[in-house]
C-alpha cells in the first residue's frame, strides 16, 4: 500500500461482486468479477482487493460497460454504465463470496 492510498479510498474502490451465471462458473477457476469505481486504475484495484480480502492478485482485466436503454411502460431511461474488474488470484488464495450455512 502506498502513502497516497488511504483506507477510506481503498474501501470505496470496490463497490460489489458481480454474481451472474458466467461469473459464478469462473469462481471455480479462481477468477472473480467486481464492480469498481470508474476512475480507478488496475494498480488501485489490485491494492484494494489485496487489502480488503487478504489475497494475492495474479492478473486484472478491466472493461467499461456501455449504458443500456431500459423501458418501463411508456418511460424510457438508461441504466448506468459501470467499470467491471475481472481478477485472477494466485492458486493458493480464494475469496468466500457466499456464506456457508
């Protein structure tokens, strides 16, 4: 962690995990997907994930989702776009996204 990264900024970078069929299938390969802050860089995301979940990151891919049109009745609008980070962890690390009952 460098001096320019404060604890509050690290927590604000990662918004939420992405839980879809494809993302859940990728968890078996130690690949996780998260919604992240639009202005964050790959290095910022790596520092945040390593500090929040106490893991080591091997590789990060990022992509911006385009805004999508949604229609509810006669009203049209756009769904916000977001930045998606796909993170591959080193082999000995895992993140528990689901609670064990």
